[in-house]
């Protein structure tokens, strides 16, 4: 596709169309232009921190877009002139929370950008109208829009009828960045206590709280110069898993790559913790749509495990699971022949309640469902939902995901009333937990997406 920086014929009629996720990188140059506009509009933010490069900023935003697009109600809408994309909008639909009754759901306009040389031709208005039409089609009456302070786009939205709602402020915390943290026994005790709270929040699925705690612990460790250690890398590993839980795959990948590189140097390429980091890195890569790379990384993790670990070692089994996940997601024929014996081996070696063993059974449910073997999948899903509720609690995100799988399978085997009741209960619990924990709604979106076929037909 030619660059949107060339001049646009004045008489060409723009086309507003839905843009496929597979072509998302065609939007990178427009995102870079929007970033430059934000930097120009808000120079005061430079006092808070350095601006990311356009490439780094796009990598993060791209990951967010792909995560949001897993929800079938999310849309990329593009404006094209002579087959050249000169603007786009990203809109999604989320549960409505807060003190005002705005309906069950609200729209969120995550991005709207028009190339500089194409402005003044009504393309921004047309993209906004397309986003509004998408919301209207799904019964949404309010569109939520965030605008960088100083951006003249505020006037554009006000002219369309937008009103002020909340205002986000960034408050520098005095002294924190400049004051070094003393490295003594008391400090270590405090950080160990905070780390315990962070690990507990991760286990409970309270990813927002876990993120804040891990960020603080890692920052303190950096202040006292204790980053070149396996202990620090273990904390960074868990912080990467927090990003996974939030659907921030690009951030998670960056953290897990640092963990892998550090462990290769400190523990060796064949060490169990190194193999485990490599297997989990494959997941973040795959979730961003780079499946060939994900499979290559997963197979290398398996090769290292077979070379350096015993067959029943937890990280060797995790490496096999990572490869199985890639194969299931890409529809490879060999997925089932690897996964069936693997889940049995995990149950025997680790126990049925071990998190990796439960993940294997969750993957088997997905495989059987994709093959339309719904009765077999339902048998595993019902046992898994019960086990996760007993191990993690009924409100944990993974338990709710298991219940959503179970509801979908009940629906597909014809037990529609049970499916509808379970779907309503699961969705209501997920929404409540999301509001209470203040998460970014990644798991709630996954659950709503999974239950869509039930909730739209009941």
C-alpha cells in the first residue's frame, strides 16, 4: 500500500470500511502521525517522562488493538481515498459501570486519526459517524471518548454534542524518583512483604493490584542495584504473567524476553527456569498473531527440555503444553496426538489441581470444541470448572472462563435453558468482579465474547 503522505486528489470520494485485523500494520504510519500530534499538543507532558519512539509506541498499541479485537464487537474502521488509507477509528463496546445509568454497555472510541493532508474534508466526521452507527446497531446509546489535554480535537467532539465527563490528571509524586532507597535488612523485609502481596494478587486474578505491587518491588530492586540475579528475574517473570492476564501481550513479551536472556546468562540455556520462560514467551508471541515465530520458540523450548530435563519435570511438561497451545490455535493435525497423553502425564506428575495440569485440560476443551466434539468437551469442561472453583475460588478469572466454556458447550449440545442460566450468572459475576478489582476488563471481554452466541439468542 502506498504511503498516506502523498497528496490526495481533491475530487476523490472517501470510502469508510471495516479493516481486517490481519492488515493492522497498515495503520502504523497513521498512529505515528497521531503520536507526533499528541506530543505537539501536550508539551507539558514531557516534564513527566520521555516520549516513546513511534515504533515502540506502535508495538504497544498494536498489542492492545489485537487483544481488543478478540471481542467480536470491536471494530477498526478506515477511511480510504483511491485505495489509500488516510484515516481510521477504533471503537469497542464494554460494560457500562459507574454512577450514571447509561445502559448495559457503552461504546469506547479508542482512536480516531486522519492524515494531516486529508483533514478538512469531513473524514473525521465520517469515521465518527461510522463508529456511532456501530454502537447504535448494538443498542449502545453513549460513546466514551478520551482526548489528550491540549488537543484541539476536543472542539470537534463538543460540536458533535459531546459533554464533559471525567478529567484524568497525572500527578508527579514528589521525591520518589530522586530519593535512593537504602539497602538494608528493614528494606528487604518490607519488599519481601510487598512481594508476597503481589504474588497473592496474581494468584487471585487481581491483575491491576498485582501490576502496581510488582512495579514497586522491581523499581526498588533496581534502585539498590539487585537486578543481576535469578531472584530479580523471578519477580520480573511474574510481572510478565500479570501483563498476560491483562491482555497486554506486547508488554508481557518484552518482560519475558528480558527474563529469558537473563536466565540464559545466569542459569544456562538448558536450565529448568530458562526452558519455562521460553515456553511462556511463545504464548505472548502467538497472541500477537506471529504464529510461525511462536511455534519456532515453542519447539526450541521442547528441544531444550528433552536435552536437559527429565520427562516428568514441571517445566518440561510446560514446554510441551506451550507447543500444544500453538498447534491447537493454528489447527495443526498433530495437536491432539501430543495433547491427549500430555494432559494425562500432567495429572499424574503434578496432580489434577496444579495450574499447568488445569491449563492442559482447558486447552483440550478448546481442541474438542473446535472439532465439534461437544459432548466430550463438555465432560472435561464440567470437571475443570469444578476443580478451578475449588482451587482458585468461584470468582477467579480462570474459574469464570471455565464456566463460560461450560455454558457454550451446554448450548451446543442442546441444553439451552441450562446454558442461558449459567451464561447470565457467569456474566454478572464477571462484571461485578471487574468493577470491584478495577481491572482493564480483559477477562471480562473474553467471557462476554465466549457467551455472545448464548446471550444474543436467549
